[in-house]
C-alpha cells in the first residue's frame, strides 16, 4: 500500500505543477491585455486571474480559453489525488 500512496502523492504533485504552469500562462495572457499581477502576489491572485481569463476569453470567442480548462482540471485533479493519497495512508497505514 505504500507504493499506492507514493504513486498518488507524486501524481498530485505533478497535477499541482501542471496547474501552476497553466496559471503562469494565464498571468502572461492577462499581462498582455493590460491586467498586471505582481509576481510576489501570484499565489494570492491565482483564482482571481483564472476567473478574469475565463471572462475575457468568453467575451472574445464565446467560450472559455484552453488554459481555463487546463487550470481547472489540474487543480481539481491535484485535490482529488492528494485526498486519495491521504486516505490510502490513513486507512491502510
């Protein structure tokens, strides 16, 4: 069961990295549109930037941009995988 825990934990970390990269790309997109985010406040503005990105791309093309789905899927996957890893750890200990 320790192997399953490590597999889930590594998958959760990879999903979190995937979401972080998507969020940085969203921040870059917003910077080009004139919406600046101080890099040291990046962690505080992650979800606000995702919502702004969704709004801007929905207004332009009628549907959210690809990076919105990347960030939403990645952060949800990281949460689910981390909870599954914790469940495996404590249930099968």
